[in-house]
């Protein structure tokens, strides 16, 4: 999969694409990542389902969406007509549901890649997230990989709410994942001290925004160190080009922007511009030269040369 630039939307944060298209051409994105598509329409969880927290946002939307048939009829063709590269996020409650959904998408034109949302609750395992068990995550990834066309990459989206994210990442790669996306939102909760009740109707929700960026950097760092040949899409609290570069230096080859788009619909093109300026200032000709650079020995510069070698040019 080749993208024109490394900045993507995060699943669920760009709506259908029409919302962002009011502000910029969605074809300017490296790729547009859809909300997690499900087989049947879903109304989502009851309100209130979003709440601001210091340096972050809690949400418990519940994969609201029109279902795969409406997505294929209305949303995917619209994105394709505008030249957007579309990564379709998929969600399900059972392995069979992921399989059926992937089969339905298999012949659809205009799909650049499929992102597997492993943070969905596994209804056959007491609602435990697929992402919390390496074997369960690998089973889902393998089922999607078997159903999707061979030339469409499968991306496993991982949760940080695990004891060993590297073990889960390795299981997903063994199951057929071509790339990893990390991190999905960690679980969080807030309580309204006036009402003396949970702020969200669902109680807990996913925490996003700048508060989770150090957690995302740690997870990307660990996965890249253990699996250096596996492409990683880094996400979690990216609000500036510097944030994006931090994840790239940790090992991500692309970044996804989520919560920042809620208060700044121009966030993706702005972050791309800032990232390009930072790379140029630091002497990088290619983004690839910066990927994982923080893992290399101190004093290593662009293209892997040491500072001494740089100065002799």
C-alpha cells in the first residue's frame, strides 16, 4: 500500500468524509479511515456518550452506523468519486460476524485497506475484548485475511489495555496482519460530582486526546523494537506536527489524527504541513529515514549517518 503522505484520519473521527469535505479536499489525506462498519445498523449507546476531561475526551458512542449495506451503497462510492484512499474499519461481536462482513466487502471497489477493530467485545467470551487475548485477536485477523482480497492489506488495531501489547501484536502478525494500528482508546471514566453519577451513560468509555500520547508512544516503540519489519500506524493524542514526528521516531510510518479534528477540522492538512517543515529542518529527504530513528544509537542523523559523517559532507 502506497500513500501520498503519512497523515490519516482515525476511525470514527472523520464522520462519513462529507463532514471534513466542507473544509478541505479529502483526497489530500494520506487515507480516510471510516468509522467501524458493522453488519447491521447500530444506534449506538445512550446519551450522554461524550465528555471532556483534562487534556482528553471520553467517549462511549458504541459503533453507531448504518450497517454495511448502506455503507456500500452511499458512503464508499462517495469517497471513491472524490479520489480518497479509503481504509475501511470493521467491527463485530463474533469471529463469524467479522468473516461475513469481510466477505461482503471483498469485491467492493475503492477499498485501500481494511482495519480490524479488535477492541470490539467478544459476545462469545463474556464480552471480553478480542484485543485482550492474543489467540482471539489472531483468530479474528486470520478470518478477515482469508475473506479479503489478497491485494488489500489487513491492519490490526490494538488496544493498550493489555499486559503485553507486543505479544498481541506478534499474534496478529502471525494471524496474517500486514500492519498494525496503535493505539485504540484506553478505558477511562469520570464522575459528575454534582449529580454524583458517572458522566457517561455507559459508565466507562474510551479516553483519547493529548493525555494518551505518551502511552501511544510507548506502545509504538515496543512494537517497532520487537517487530521492526511490520508497518505501524501511530495514533493517540496527535494534535501537532511535533506529535506526529514523535510517533514516527518511535517507529510509526504513518499517523492518524482523531480527537483534534473535533475542534479543528483543518487538523490533518495542518499537521501534515507542520510535519513536512520539521522533517526539512532536520535534514530528512524522506519520511522513511525518520521512522524508528529514536531506536538507533545516539548521534545518528538522517539516513542513518552519525553526526560526524553528516558534518563531513
